[in-house]
C-alpha cells in the first residue's frame, strides 16, 4: 500500500494487455521502494471477465499456434526489455554520473 501521490505512473507505452504491472513494480524497486509481506493483512480482488485486450493477446481462440496475436506478444516483450534497459540507465545516472557515461557509451538500447 502506498500514497498515490508518491507512486510513479504506469508506463503509457504498455497499451493493451501484458507486463504493465511487472514493469511498474520493477520501476518501484529501482526507485528504492521496499516491499514487505504483511501476514495479518489481505487484499481483495473482484473477479471479472477477461478483457478484449486479454482475448486478443492470449486467448486460444485468437490467431497463432499458441493462441493470441504473436505480434502483440513480441511488441510487449520488446517494450518490457526496453523499459528494463531505460531503468538500468536511469539507475546508473543516479548512482554514479561518471559510471553512467561509461555505461551509456558502451551499452546499446534494445530495439
């Protein structure tokens, strides 16, 4: 649980379904947020029907040999890799200005 005003927004590039919450949690981690298990607390999530975006990405009825749209899955996978790279570069900038110049000059951005 956290105050909304203190939390970063979700990355708007993750439209559709997939990896948005994972990327957001990774972002929280790189910003120094701490995660704790609260054994005496619980949260409730109301079940709901699968969204149209989920159906398009993962449904067995959708196109592709494993269901879903392969292009959408590849787009999300590439976007997640790019987001991780950006967070690593951002973290390098924060932790050591001279090191970040070395890392940035030797690292290449994912496609």
